[in-house]
C-alpha cells in the first residue's frame, strides 16, 4: 500500500526552472527582500542585485553558473 505523506507540497519544475506556486512565492520573496529586481516594472526579466549576490552566496548558491545570455 502506497501512502502519501500528509503535509507534502508540490515543487514543480518547468524546463530548468522552478514553476508553480513555489516558484511564484520565491520570486515574490526575493523581490521583497531586494535580492532580485527589475530595471523597469514592465520588464519580463529580473536581475540579481548586489544584496542578492551576497545573500544567495550565503545559501551556497553558485551564481557563476548564470551566464549573461541567460538574461
């Protein structure tokens, strides 16, 4: 018998990105903390701020894997 853990929440992947509600919540939180920002509110893409570089580094995230063409 397969039993699913009761409090498990989905974390969807969309191609190579975190999608779904988790991805949305992460983006909102990172923007609120100032870790990511948009040059213009109408822009589709965010950029990583100086604060973000520091804070993502503290989490052990290797940002050197992000290339300029990813933007």
